[in-house]
C-alpha cells in the first residue's frame, strides 16, 4: 500500500481539505483526515484530484497520449483519426501501457464526398481515401463500417453548406446518420461552431454538440438549452479568434516543463492550423463565451475538451495535455464553478 499525505484533496465533487490517501493495487483504499504521519509520497503544497478527461482531441501519434498523461489527463476522446489501422494501434497501446492516457475514439469522421474531413489528410500512398457520404442513402453503410472498425461513437461534420471551401453534409444526411447510429447504439457528436450548425445538428437528433457558435448567440431554434450536452472547446475558440492564444501556456514554466521541446518551438513560431468554419467572417470569442454562459445558466451539461491537435515538430494551435488546464480556466472565466 502507498500513502500520499499532506496534499489538499478534491474527490471530483467536494474539496476535502488536507488529507491522507491510501492506494492499494492501483485503487484508492482510504481517504482520511491528515495526520502527522508521513506517507511514502509527500504532497504538502500540492493538490490531489481525479484524472482529467479531455472530451475533444485529435491524435497524430502515440506521443500525444503520453503528453496528455504527464499533464494529468488520464482519458481522451479522439474526435477524428485516420486511417483506421492507425487508430487501432493507438487503442492497443493505450490499453497496455501505464504511461499513456486511456483512449476512446470516433475513428473516421462523417463528412461529404471530397469535403471535410477528407481534404485534411495528404493522399495515402496505397490509394486509400477517407470515405465521404453523397447523401442519406450512404448513412447505414458509413455507420456499419465505423462499428466494424471499433469506433466508440460517431463524429459528424456539420457546417453551413456553401460557406466553406469544400462540400459539406446536407441536413437530411446528418439526420440519416443520427438515425443509423441510434439503431446501432452509437452516440453522435457534431462539429457545430456556428448557429446554423447547432440548429441543424439538434434538429437531426445529435447527442452532443462540440464547439459553441462563434458567429452570434444561440437562439430558441436550437432547442431547450437545459437539455443540451456541449463540449465548447473554449481553447480552440480562442485560438481561432486570437493569434496570441498560446501566450498563457508559454508563460507558465510548470506546463512548459512537461512539453516536448519540438512542440514548444512550434508554438513559439506562432503558426497555427485553421479549423474549417463558416463563422470566420463574424467570428468572436465573446460570442463563444456568451453562449457558454447562457448554457451554464440554463443548466446544460458541459464537457471539458480542448480540440488538442499538436504534432511534435509541427506548429499547432492547441497543445495536448497542457491546454486542458487553460480550458478549465476559460470555463471558469465564462461562469462555471471551479468544482463543476
């Protein structure tokens, strides 16, 4: 048995103050008021809390999962990775290693033929391409293929048709995907960074919205806000509207100490990828923050997720692991309780 003494303890619901925690066989065996007895691990001046879950990431390699874990993120929900064999390898690694975050993944994201997300990846030497949907008739096949590949949920790219540079799914196809997923027991998550996308996704029956509208306030056509489950990805919303959005991370030596030097160099270079969104013309972080405040006030279920997407050696807007701490601060800044 291992004991951790002297740390402030948060159990996921309540702040317990300074306590001693005993761990046996990888499981917490006891939590008791702190005593003068020293434990094997001295936690004085530190805080002990449950592992964090990043509900929106994109994996580019196994190093991402190790970087997540080093920053206290013990589980990630991957919203798009390809090809399927790559995702399967990462799943097997994460399940067998103690130095990487646990992984749940959508695998391939649902999008239109020759549209997003197909255009996000370079051509595969083998000729393999991300399958797109031409219409509602392709929904059953797409969902069945994702289940066969082991996807834990379905991610759907919902964007204003005609307002982005590539084809996007029409509302009828989004609805067909949701219906096919429900029949097979899969939850659905929709990329929805605009008011139109949020309305369309909700009307189609999507279970979870990821991102919040950047182009204005959520309106009554979105449905009952209290009934929504939303992963707002405030870190990415800020990255899209503020080129200096990584400054807070780069100024904190505690976070920098656990980042690969290549990632730090890339972040300091100031280059960043772009999230395809038709909200670009009227995008404002204040719109996103106001929408989050409205969701919180209404009693919606809010998930913490960053949209982390960094690749060691390449520039990225949102860095794995470290950005989760910025995400939590942004959620609090928009009205959530630190204990929520």
